[in-house]
């Protein structure tokens, strides 16, 4: 499992691809990110891998 950083409190639709690094590479704007309700798991849907999901660990950054 790979790790992703997201800022706490951001809605999924407002999370920029810049917040995610997969294998050290930023996601493209056409890649989809689906978060579970507990924010512990994200599913990355890569544009170039049609319907293939990558499961990743999510680190939530609580920015105050």
C-alpha cells in the first residue's frame, strides 16, 4: 500500500491532484480519487488504467 497525504476537512471534490504523490509522481488532473468515509483508505483510479483501482493508505494532516 502506498501513502497519500490529504488536508483534514477538505472535501473529496476539492482535493487537488497536487495533494497526492503515487510513487513520487503527482496524479494527473484526470485521475480520480475516492476516499472511504473514515478517511483511512483512498482508491486511486488512474486515467491510463481504465477501471483499475489502486488501494492506498491515507495520512490525514490536521492543519490548524
